[in-house]
C-alpha cells in the first residue's frame, strides 16, 4: 500500500462525506425555507466530537464518518412534538412543501453530478463517447490466439492503412461503433472483406480502407472468448477503454458533453440494476462480476487502485476517480427516490398517497382523514431496512474478502 493509493482512498472518502453533507443540507435548507423547525444538523454518527448551537439548531460533527443527518421536528405523526412546535412540524405542512423537502436531498446529488461533470470536461477533459479510441496499433495479426507476433504472421492491416494510436473510430462501413465491443463485433464479422473506417484524428476526419485478416478465434460468449473456434476478422488494433484518452472541451461543448456523460452513467446504473442482479450470488466466488455490484468499501478500494495505476496517464486516473464520484451521486440520488420506506422516496410516496386520498374524499364531500398512520407502515419499513442492511453487509464482506481489483 503506497501513498498514491491512500490518496485515492482519502479523495473518495472526503467526496462521500461532502455528498452526504450536501444531501442533508438540501433537506435542511428547504425545511427552513418553509418555516419548519430543524433542531440538529450533524456530519457523522455516534458520539459527538464537536457541536455548537446557533439559533434553534445544533450543528456538529460525530465520531463515525459514515453519513450525516438533519433533525426536522415532526417528520412523522409518531414523533412527540411539543405544543409550541406543532404548527412548524413537518407532517402538518402542505403536501407540496413536504415533497420538496424530501426530494431536495436527491436533487443535491444530481446537482453535484452535473456541476462536477461540467467542470471536469471543461478543465481536465473527457472521453469521446461516440467513437472508440485506439490504444495501440500492432505490426501484425498473430495467427495463434494467445501468441504475440511471430515469423510468418500477416502484417497488421490497421498499421498498413495508417491508423494511429489516439485516433477515434466512429464507424465501420457506415455502422456506428461507439464502444470497444461494437468495434470488435464489426471487425470480427468481416474476415477478408474490404472495410471503410471513418476516423477522427485530432480535429480532422479521415477515411481509411483496410481488409481484416481471417483468423481462427474462439467465439465470444457473455463477454469472454469461451465458445467454439470460428473464423473472424482482425486488423491488429487495441481499442482504448472509456476514459483512457481525454479530450478537453470548450464550455459550450462541455454542456453537451455533460448530457452525454450523465446519460452514460444512467445507462450504467440501469444495466447494473436490470442485468446484474444475478451476480450477487457470486460475490464471494472467483467468478465475481467486476462490472457488478460494489459497496462503499469496494468503491473506496477501487479509487485507491485507480490512482495508484501509474501505467495510466495521471489525467486519466483523475478522470476515473471523478467518474466514480459522479456515478456514486447519480446512483444514490436515484436509489433514494425509490418508493420504499425508510428512503426519502418512500416518504414521498406516503405524501402522494395522502394527497390523492384526501382530494378524492373532498370531491365526494367527505372530510380529509389527516396524516397517514405510520404505525401500520413500520413492519414494512423494518423489513426493507433489514434487507438493505443485509445486502450492505454482504457487499462489504465481499469487498474485503473477495475484492474487485484494478491493479494486481
């Protein structure tokens, strides 16, 4: 473990604490804006290290830096509220104001992601999400699947055609190749056939013509070459991974780039949730999916590994850590809006239910029923919270005992 690794860990932990603090600040500011009473605003949990009371609110830091909280009086009708504070209690406020206070935490995560993405693209730069970067161009195409260049191997069509490291391939025979998988699929599908590559070189567009060499390779199944041998085309090129090459953008370009990068993050979250659920059964096996679920412990370790990967340019390492932080905020912002108690989204669902229920009663000439009975919802709340706790502990255990490592 070296200093660079520790720095990556510290960067992620600090970013996590800042995100949590701003999440709670979103709730706190909007509650105060609507006249609700907030009695505490703390970073961390456990014993209090420092606190100071200003006005009616106690601000402070607690010993365990794993989150934070703000205490708004009367978050549910189950809470005992002093008579003098009853008019300012959360649960007696109009539904719209309560919903705004609840959603403000997630909004802060989205604001963090948007601002951090824009600043990153406009200063450090970002990847080209519409083209595949070229990491390396080989002098030959090995006839053997696992071998390097040997006498008698055919020359690499990519090098012969003039393809260079740093070029970005946009299309193959008019078909878009926005990621390495799409590029490899296109090239493998055309052994011995003439291809036209549309390439961006710096700020110029160039067109290259080449013919992939027919070779015997195992068929790709579930992302790995484990299928039977088939004849495929190869040109002797190594695609760059997303983020390996960065391109600085003007402020106007960064606005559009921010939308592209956040959409890329959203697609990643969607893919994880919809296609990776089965991977949780392999958290402790040697087949753990490196693109599957990872907890806070794992994300912290990956951040350290990323910054310690000295074979990668520093700008790309910094971009990767910032991408992890951006992705974390996107995920937490969305996750927190799930209509499940005790998440904010669950409380929003209760507010919406109460609003719809009372509106229907008024139209029927009946009186509103008042606050929802939270006591009846507590078993569901405990069950969901228990499930989240078990899943979090399992992820933490896997991240410690069977970690996903970027640097070996």
